[in-house]
């Protein structure tokens, strides 16, 4: 029975981690390699952690960040003031952008975008963390309070692993089912 976070966390050595200057392609390759090493009873990874130059985990590239990386950036229209003075409203501008996306959307080369987009530009910061010696009940409270899918696990001021909501759920399910299972209905 897991009594603390340390018992159910994944050590950083078993998780996909890339440097902040890595590309999205690098992150996908790290994710695939980490997935291949997972034991069959573990849930697949759904993110890649980002490490800064000092070795600290500062961000996470999750599914939405990967999708965000595949969308070409739009530069702010420099002529916006001119268009406003000409009476071109936001609706027409948005409609024009949607039409442009319709005609050029198939031209996006996803592999080339993955090679050129840096993870630091699309990752989200990670702030929620928990001590490795914290009780499982504390982890439950932290997940509920933070409404997140993962918590960094720290030892002192350093990050030593990640606790994923899926791993916590799996552990709780095992405990519940092992301790009597589901009662029979009468």
C-alpha cells in the first residue's frame, strides 16, 4: 500500500524531459522514447517536462501546447489603424482571416513546424508541487485545489519526479479493489 507520494511518483529519469531550447520535434522524440520504457501497468505520458539552463523544471509541453505549436503565428496587422479608419470592422477582419486559413491551412508542414518551434515558446509554466514524503491524502487535496493533471515532486528545493493524476487514480483504485472490491448488490 502506497503511504506517500514517493511510492507512486515517476522519477524524472523515467519521464520525458527536454531542455528549454529543444524543438517540438525533440520533445516528441523524447516522449516516444520515454513511452517505450514504461512498464505495461503504467499509464502513458501525456506531456514532456522542460528544464532550464540551471537544471530546474520550469515548464510542461502538454497536448494543447503541441497543438499550439502547429498553428502558424499571425503577426499583428500593422495596418489596423488604417483599416479602422476605412471602416473595416473586427467581423470582416476575422472573416478574412478564417477564409485565409481555409485556403492556406493545407500548406502547413507540421514536421517543419515541429523542427522550428522551440518548446520554451509553447510550454506552460509549472508551479504546483508537493514534497515526496507527503501523504497520499495530501496529494488528493493538492490535485483538487490546483485542478491539474500533474504535480512536480520535490525533495528540498529540487525536483525529483512527477506525480500524475492518472497514477494517483490507479493507486487509489488498486487499494479500493484490493480492500474488499465492489460490494455485491442485493
